């Protein structure tokens, strides 16, 4: 076997954690761990949802040999120069796992590599791209017959996350609830105080309930705690008036760090990433919009999706032109309010499981949300575990088939073989 390079193109935090991570594991299992023969590089492109920490996350993956952050992407795309002057082997594959599908086309031509794209919704540039791993058959329907051989149904990469397998009837008496308020300031500003107020309402009526909050790797605990402090975040008083302090237990206590309210509610802060093992203990989750809804859906975890509009200019993470306009200096805040107000009125679906199903499997609560009312909805769910089971089953029905990462690895191997690399 000749030495080869696999260049993975990706962009946002969701793609890095839920697409790149399983694929690189499958690539190493299939192609081996000899870095002199197979070298895996991850190159990030700019993303409107990016946190700036995607490169750091990718560097933690032991399967990866090299990582370049997004700020250096266009210099390589245009001029072929990486920040660290990477060398390139004669043969390889460019594998697209997030971003713009035009990028692998350019870089494949530049490096003389085969190109493979994981296409979740749409396969573009099919005349020139060598092969696609597609989520389902509907992606191939618009593609002309002469190019159909370039497409292989691999399933949904999100489905490789093992689902929860809980007894909801038992958990209704001692439930665990997950809280996912987001990872960016725009979402945390509203999400943290709103979820605190909801949790405290539940705690007052069902004090045996346990709460856990998986902390995004892009935010530290002290920063997170500031969003629960009314001195730092005025929306604490606008969204229920429940503040909390960060408590760091002694190292020998075997307790998690937690946020504690004045009434004694404790929310465990989970820093393990990804937190799937902890989320599998939950019977439901309170979450904002984003890739987290896809993860929760893959786990089969019932959720309530919260989109408070008390601060309409907070949501500035839309794709395309709306996202660009909402983030413009000076006028971005006012434009964000207009854009968000219009989007809310459209009645569109925001949670990924709902988008996939084209119906509201899990509730999306939009508007000037009141914590007490949402807390009561949660309590009603806990009193009716049959409903939680029904939601779980529906979530698992709409997710794609598992095994996508292994199938993508096989496609990469086939493309490496295409020119007699083995």
C-alpha cells in the first residue's frame, strides 16, 4: 500500500462532533493506525454557527494527525498554502463532512485527489465530484440517471449515536431532566435563566427530580455561571427571576460542579463531551434550536424546544443572507429583530427531528415564554410516561439508518483503490 492522505473538510461544532468523530473512528478501524501509510487531516472552513473552538475539539481526536483552523482556510483554497506548510502525499481523498460542497471540488482538483461528499439533503456538483454518500434515497431523486452510480445511500451519521433505552414509567417517579441552553452568548442569555426558572418550578412540585446540564466544550463553567447572575445578565429578572451560583465541590467529593438556586435546586454541570452517556439517563430535555436537537433525536430523547422572543435580536445564527445581515456592525441588532420576527411569524419548523418528519413530533415553544407554564407542561409529561414513550418511538422512526460512518469509510477506501493505491 502506498502512503495516502485523507483530507476531511468540515466547519461547525455540530459537524465536528457528530459527523467527523464517528467517521474518523471508522476510517482508522478500516484502514489501520499506521500514520506512515494513512494520514488524516482536518481542515475547517468558516461557519456562521462556529464558536472558534472547532479546531481545538478536532485536535483532541487521537485518530487525526493534523488540523487547520477556519481562519486559514481561504489562503489554502486560493493559493494552496496552509498555515503550517503541510506536505501532501501523491495520492489521497478529499472527504466533505460539512461546509460548502464546492470546496472539495476545488481542493480535489488542486491536490489531484478523489472527492467524496456526505450529502444530507442535496448532492451538488455531481458531474465533477467522484462519489457521494447520501443520507437517504430522496437525495438521489433529482440527479440525472447517468450520474446515479456516483451515489450510495449510507444512512444518517447522527443515527450512529446509540439511542436511550429507558423505562419511562419508572423515571416518572424519579426523573432526570437534561438542560441544553446552547453554547453561544445569544442563546445562553435567554436560555440559562429561562431553564433555571422552569427547573425550579418543576423542583418545587417534584423535588426528587434531578437536573443535568451538558456544558459545551467551547465554554468554561465560570462563563456559564455569569448567565445565571442578574448582575451580569439582566434577562435573569425578565425570564423568571431565578438566579444561581456556581458551586465547585472538593476534588475528593465525587460530586459534579453545579449551579445552585436560593431554593436549593441543584443542576449538575457535565463537562464530559459528548455527554451521550448522561443524556441516556434522562427522560426528557429542555433545549434550544441547533444541532443538539438532532443529537437528542438520535438518542430518542423527548424534548421541548424553546425559542423565547423576549430578546429578538439574540438569535443571529441563521444560515445564508439572513445570518450575514443579522451580524452586521451597528445595524445588525435591528435587522436581527426584523428577521427573527418575520421567521417566527412564518410558522416554520426549527428542530431537526421535526424538519425531517415535516411535522411537529416534539413541541416547539415560540414567543414570550413563561417558565411556570412550561414547567407545568413538563410535569404533565412526567405524569403521563406513555406520551414520552410515544415521542421516543416517533423520534427513532424518523432518524436515518445506523452504520453511515462505516459505509462512508468503505467509500473512501474504494476511492483510494480507484487509482491502484493498494
